[in-house]
């Protein structure tokens, strides 16, 4: 069975928090997947791909 693959980001912020998120290509800001709010103090992000989406 084939699954749709969705790419997202694991976002790291200066306060030690790690969140799943996405990046606005127009503003360059990172937003949390949980609530869509802007993530302040981002120091890095890694792409991830899920083999199952819900």
C-alpha cells in the first residue's frame, strides 16, 4: 500500500524547545504545526517526511 508523503520541519528555538512546524516562504518565519503561531528565536530546522499522515 502506498502512502502520501508529507514533508514538514522539526524546528529548534533558543529556549530549548523543539516543535513540528512549517516555514512561510514569503516572510521566512517559522510557524508551529499545533496552533499556527510564529515560533520566536529559531536557531535551526530539519526537514522530516512522514510515511503516514492523519
